[in-house]
C-alpha cells in the first residue's frame, strides 16, 4: 500500500521528481490522527475543483500517527502545523 502511494505520488507530482519526495511518520500530539490527516489533506491539496495533489497523507490505525509523503518543505510545514495543534487545545 505504501509503495503504491509513493509511486502514485511520484507520477502525479509536478514539478517535483521522485528524488525530491520524502516519507515521514509524524506523531499527532492530541487530536485524532484520522482528523489530522483529513485537515492536512485539505490544507495542502485543496478541496472540490481547486484540488491538486501536493502531498499524500494518511493515518495509521491503532496509533496516534500520520504518514506524510511530499517535498521536504511540505513535510516540515505539516510537522509544524501538527506540533501546534496540541498547544492550542491546551491553552
């Protein structure tokens, strides 16, 4: 499954090349990983007719983690967004 996602992303991604794509597992501090994956997907890929493939993101059932496949910059941004979600809920 993960290998198919990587291949699909590499084929669909433009102007990125496969060398620019990274895969990371990010632990979600407080919120539901399923919800976190949905929100990241909407932030990076858009919704409706404006939708475009920028990252691939999915949650890992039974964990508080999401897998993000994308450029290093997008992964750093996703990591920063997810690290802030716990702080905002606790403030």
